[in-house]
């Protein structure tokens, strides 16, 4: 099964919770305040360019401090 694209994850709080923040460390308000560009930046800085994603495990935001 293929994970949703970065665009899809950064655009949907439900997908963000499922694929990026399964431990629910980020509230909906924090997700919204971060903005789309901030979420995309976090994904790229965490996982690298989207083209390199197939073999990487899901990231958990437990170490993310905002």
C-alpha cells in the first residue's frame, strides 16, 4: 500500500494524524497554525525529498517541539 503524497498529508489533518503524528502530539489548532508551507517543510526536512519516500518508515512527532 502506498502512503499519501506529502501534499495530501500536509492538506489533511486526518492523514497527518495517521501518517505523520499517530501519537497525536499536535492538536488541530497547532496543525492549522503551522500552515501548509510549514507542514511541507517539516515533511521534507524529516523524510527528504518525496521521491525518496518508498523505503522510509512513518515518522512520529514525539520529538517535535513546535
